[in-house]
C-alpha cells in the first residue's frame, strides 16, 4: 500500500483531468536500475500505458519508480513560483539513487 498524500494546496492546484506523474530516468550505464525520479503534473490521457497508480490519490508512477515509491511515505506539496506551478515532495534530492543502492531514503 502506498503512503503518498497530496496537501490541500497540491490537490487544489491540479487542473481537471490532471494527475501527478513520477517518471524514472536512468542515470547509470552499468546498471539498468540506477536512476532518479522526476515529478510533474500530466493529463490523465497522456499517461504512458505501463504506469501504475500509487494508492488512492491521483498519483501515478513509471513501473521502476513505482517499485521504489510504493512503500515510502511521500507528501506532495504545491508552491507557486511567479506564474509557474511547482509541485514538490519531501523526498531527498537523491532518493532514486539511495533506493537503487539499498540505502535508507529517510534517516
């Protein structure tokens, strides 16, 4: 079960038919699992086919990212930056690499 939650500000900032999508980016050539997460709002109709839902919130993830995020407590917040919408998480900036190396994401 996923522990991903949206703050009220993040939920209000999502537009109609939008969800939060965690993508996975490979960062290592020697190991296919080494990578990092990125997060962005995306229209539900634009989600890649293989995405998996994280819990009951409108949050989806790439299959490799899902494996790492499914049991982590993650809070998604929203902070407007001038005219741009900026969604943030409480994950450390190197969370993907920590997961791949078997290191704890939260100390």
